[in-house]
C-alpha cells in the first residue's frame, strides 16, 4: 500500500472511529442530558482537570517516542508498559487520598465518593496505551473503530439504565469507567500483544530523552486546556459549569475529533517521510488545506445552528449554553491547525522547541484566565480565542521555518476555505432567522441551506481543496465498492 493510500485509509478509518465512537457518546449524552440536570454534568467537569493531568504523566510522551522510532523491539514496548502501569497506580493512589481535599475546594461533598471510582480510569488507561500505540504506528484504525463503537454503546446502555433508575451523577461515572474498561479488554483481546518481564534501562533513557519534553509540554497544555473547568467550578457554580461542559462537548464532536484524527494519522505518516523535506512539505501543505476546509465548514455551520440544535436535542432547559457553544466554535475551528503545526515539530525531533513554545503560550494564557474570572464566562472564552490566535502564529512560525512553509503561506492557502465557510454560516444563520419555524424544522432547513451552499460554491468556483476532498472521497468509495463486488463474484 502506497503512502497516499495509507494516509487516506488511515484518515478515513480514524475519522469513522472518532465520529462513530464520539457520535455514539454524543447520542447517549443527549439522552442523559434529558434525564439528568446540568449540575450532574458540572460535578464530573470539576474532576476533569485532575484526571487529565494525571493521564499526561501516565503517557509521558513515550507513545509518540515509540511511534517515531522505526525499529521498536519487544523490550521497548514492555519497558514503556511497566512504566505506564507504575505511574498509573501512583496517580490513582494520589487522587484517592486527595479526594477529601478536592471536595472541600469545590464545596461539593459528593466528589469525595466520585473521585476514587472515576480515578480507576487512570489504571485502565495505563494498561491500554501500548495496544493503542501499536495500532496507531501501523496506521490500523479499522480495529480501533470497531472497539470504540462497541465500548461506547455498551457503556452507554448501562449509563442510560442507571439514569432511568434515578442514580443521577453516578450514571455518568459508570459510563466513563465502563467505556474505558470495555475498550481496554477488547484491545487486549484483539490486538494480541502481551508484555514480557523486561525493563530495559537503555531503552527507557533513549525514549525518555525525547518523551520527557513532550511530557512537560503535554502537562502544561492539558492543565491549561482543562483549567477552565476548575475556574468555572470554583468561581461560578456547578450549574454554570454544566452549561459550559455541555457546550464544550457539542463543539468537541466536530473540532477535537477532527483534530484527533489529524494528529493520530498525520504523525506516523509524516514521521515515515521525515528525511525528505520536499515530500514532507507537499504532504503537510495538502493536509493543512483539506483539514481546514472541513474544520471551517463544520464549526461555522455548528455556530449557525446552535440554538435550534440545542433546543431540539436536549431541551430548552439547556438554552443558556447556546452562546457558550457559538463562542467555542470560533476557538475550536483552529484546533486542527495547531495540531498539524505541533506535529511537525515532533516529526522533526524538536521536542525541546515544542516545550519552549508551550511555556511561552501558557504565560500568555494567564491574563486571559484572570479576565474571565473578573468579567465572566463569555469573556473567558473570548480570551481563549485571542490566546489561540497568538498560539497559532507562534507554532506556525517555527514549524514553517523547519520545512520552508511560513505562517503567511499557510494563511494564504486556507483563506479561500475560511471565506467559503463564513459565507455558508451566514447563509444558514439567515435562513433560520428569516423562517423562524419550529426549532427542529429550522435545524433541518439551516443544515440543508449550508450543505447546498458549500456544494454549489465549491463547484462554481472550482475550489481546489473542495475538489480534492471530493475526488479522494469518490476514489475511496468506489474502490471500496469494487472490492465488495469482486468479493461477491468470487463466492
């Protein structure tokens, strides 16, 4: 299979994986949002930063080091596996004994019981990282897709039954732990890798030299990415945090899933051609242009239909989260661009530069957080947007310098996609405002208007990025149909 075929196949299956598993979670979340109250989601949101930071320590950047390394041995995998497990147990115990202090900090007694149970995810994840790393290194996302869907549906069924039985926030806890546990079990069963009783110090030092800087970078990024949950939970209320959490989950479905797809697939693909600068730059440019067209269209479209979407799917009681969702869409549309620029630094082995940039960006973030505490959640999100734009220019300057693809060149490449998506969003929003029908009908009409607008504009103006995505999709679809026909004929 050629590099292009591997990339397209990886992108497709990774996209299906993310959208299917997150789509399942999204649908289950809609059902739970109707059965539960905003405060239940707020309580889980309060713990998010502690779980996320602990998870950063568990991975320690070693999975990226393994993916980048071309000749990984059983000793490499086993060494990282045991390191992950030890760190996972350590941080679980740390969370377990800190549960009382965290509950006092937020003035929420329920957290004292919730944290030890939810923290089990840390140990489960530590057992799963190598299995996921191996599949990602091979650009095998088909198996990951199957596992993600089964885990999401299985845990979702349990959580919905518990919510119907009146378990409240515990139904959300059961969903999270159940999903991680089922995913881990299926990965171990189907991937087939088992660790050997080996801990190679030389291997550990080699990967630590690269991974430690990514650990610090990831730790800083994770802390600041989730600090909004802590700030809103502490300075506002569990209810307000519930609204923010729900808005964040809505915008995460397209933006962060697209980002996750791009990160998972582009890193091993670009790493495989890291020594061929011309080929690397061409592949990188194509990824940026096609990814950002999808991101801009999805996020402007989501902002345009935010109100009817929220009312239709989870009810009028969640209406306060609409403005948060619209603002978060502006922030989220740039996530794929950040991901690709940062991936380029790691592909080039510049984890030291990656770390320095993270420190600079997060220093810039601090005043934005203070502004949010003083002037409210809306200003907090606008501060996120300002910080995101600053971060882009910083990331793209250095990644562009490494391969000769500057920030200005990137902006020039994605400007047509931005203008198309902006016009589409305005058309979809105007359609809803003019018609002013029932929310569900408005939603259908606005989505139709947006989809038709992109299709017509892309065809009339012959947009290169649009035509490229269309061609790749058709090629992959028809090749899949042809394989199916051949298979049927040989039966």
